[in-house]
C-alpha cells in the first residue's frame, strides 16, 4: 500500500507559527481505501538522548503532538461525497497544517551525548474494525527563527583583587555592552567592553573573549556541557585607568561545531560569550572577573522558492488527479 500513497509538502523546513501546506496523493483509491473508514494527518515530536527517551503524547508534557481529520467516514453510505472515493482511480487531497508558536526546533547530534529532537508527519488510517495503521511517514524539520533586534544591552561585574599573601589590591570592574540576544549564522555580535581599574592596584594582564556552545540536559541530575567554539586574546589594561575596547564576533561555523539553538523539555542548546579578564601573576582569584552573555543562534526567515500549492496549481493537478476539496 505504501507505494500507492504520497505526502507532498511545500518546503524543506518550517518555522513556528507557520502553515505546512501539502497534498496527500492516493493511487488506486478503490483498492487502497477499501478497508479504510477515516484518514488523519498526525504530527508528532520526539526528544531523545543516549541515556533517556521521551516519546511524548501526554497533554501535560508534550513536545508536540497533534492531528486533524483529513477525510470523514470514507465507507459510510451516509456521506455520498466521500463515497465517490471508492470509484475514483487516483485522488489528491490538499491540506493546511498550522504549527504552534512555541514549538522547539529540530536538532540531531551523534557524538558524545547523542541528542535528538525530531518531527514526523504521518498519514494515519482508521479501519472498519477501528484499528489504526500508519500508511505513510514523512520527516519534518522545524527551525526557530531569529528576530532582528536593534537594541543594546549591558552586563557588568566587579571583583575584589587580592595579591600576594591574599593582600587587598583594590577593585576591578568589567562592563560590556552587546548588540542583542538572537542572531543567525553570518551575523556579527558587536561588543563594547569597559575595563575600570581606577580602584585597583594591579593591572589586567590579558582579556580573553570566547564563544561557547552550552548544552543542557534536564534529568534527575542535570548535565551542562560547555564546548568552546572560538577564542580571541586581547592585550591587558594598565592600572589606574578606564579603557574602552570594541570588538566584533562573526558567527560562522569554521570548524563545523555549531548548530542552531533550541529549547525542548529534556534538551536545551544555546551559546555563551565569555569575557575573562586575567590580572597579574600573583592574583590567585583572577578567574572571578568574568562576564557570561547568553545568546541564541536561530535560522533567519528567508523567502524560499517552495512548492506552495496555489489555486492555479491545484487546477493543473485536476488534469492528473481528482482533487478532493475538504
């Protein structure tokens, strides 16, 4: 039966709150639908990692689980319109499926902790005996999208500097202004760092800026994995002054380590820009003057030459198939 049924959709990937447009094409309907009472389109998300599994269908804890009825009571004599399906050779059934706004993005990682969030669209048939069978299954990719932001945000930190024999050496301050929280590949993140050493008796020896991927696995014992993507070292700052440093980070996957951010129930992927100011040799607590800036990398919404099923295309299909209007 499988080779007699096709599901065609209008794009390679989708965004939250977007409509999936498609068609179910069924050949030899008189035979294929002989024992079928109803048809459903069913979209389900699964979230897995190597030491746990969640195939979630509960109303309380679902990643995403939804379905709608495609055809009603195909073999019911009280529905003469649907009865026509029994005598037609091949039919095409157009459908539209609206995705929710808060649906997590797809992901797949095969190394280390094997992580996966994926979606499948299935054509489900209900037989005359009320059994449910899957006639066709099609993978769907869902990407969360980056909203262009014209904002400047700021974060700061300060730390008491102690030198040799834990002697008090004043206070160092670090502030950073940054150009938003949501980005896409190819974007630049603009940073303006202000190092204030007016109350410090020591100088900053080195400033290190790194881009890190953070993976959080939510379990009984949550796991957080930090993977460094890139690093930039800058010269230090002398004591007693305020210095402003401007830098930009280009979000480009040079080493094939990056992936899109997503937030599921078990798995969360985001990124940290870590700014670390190291003071002079005798400061054993120099790791404390640090700023972590959380950001997300999403897909930028672009206009694709997709397979949108417009009215004229449906008319063209009528030359090949009997198009059923729902």
